[in-house]
C-alpha cells in the first residue's frame, strides 16, 4: 500500500512533502511522481503516528515488513573498534556518545528506547532475511576520512555476503558521501547505488556524470 516508505526513517517525510526541497520536482517528467510520493508520505505518517517503535531498531524493520512496505531504509556507521552498527545519528545513548569515538562494548551498555540492544549490521540483517518482499535500503554514513568510509563500505559488504543477502534484488545502497557511492560502483557494480544531496542540482549532476 505504501511502496516508497519505511517506518525506520520518518524524518524523510517533511523533505518529500516540501516541494521546494524535493529533487524530484526539478526533473522533467517526474512531477506527477513527486505529487504521488507526497500523498503517500502523508498517509504513511498518519498510519504510524502512534507507533511505539523507535528509529532504526529491529522492531522498526519488522514493523515495516509487517505493514507490507516496499522497502526499509537504515543507516550504518563504524564504532571506534570497527564494528558496523545500524544507527541514524552520529551520537548514541543518554550521554550522547559519538559512535566513531567509542567501542561497541561501551555503546551497547545503553539500550535503545524500546529496550533493544544497539544492533550491529549483522543482527539487523537477520531480520531483513525474514521478509524478501521488503527491500533493504542501506545508507552509508560519511565517516571522518575516506579511509574510514572505505572501511565502512567494505566491511558492510563482507557482512552482507556472510549473512546471505549479497543479492541486488534484496538490498540497494544510498549515501550523502560521494566517495562511498564511487567505491560501491567501482568494487560492487552489480548493486544499485544512489548519491544523495540536499542540493537537487548536485544530485542530478552526479547522476549525469554516472
């Protein structure tokens, strides 16, 4: 019923709903799709307004799967000891710990608001395996350096392969890091990758450049 949206990333809806920010409004022929996306976003927000799930936990992914969503977006980043975790914000927990500056053990002592442990990518993907009809949309968070961003991309792809989701029909990738997108295109060309930007013209230029 809601082919574009996931419970896991509610903050995307105001961007889509605001036509001055939606890149789709600037691309010839996509205005009707943008209108439809705004309509669906409004309906989806209403549908999950009273949901008790929090952002980017395993429960949120399960809720998206149960709701029959086309896909569920989530973010990954590296801890200081190189563990790939699924979390949107760079800060985590009641003490606002910078994920990149703390080990997974330090971070995991603080549960998510719903009581879950901070999920590693491998743990998050175990839920993804259970519902082939809901596509996983993985966003690489830009790290402090290209070296760390490359490590995030390569570590994530290794985990995806180990879990059994190394399949372009099950997972696709997005990032605001052009470096991450270029590395995906270079090393893992079989997968769909989209470069994101708050500047629609930057996104269009990147797309035209391949």
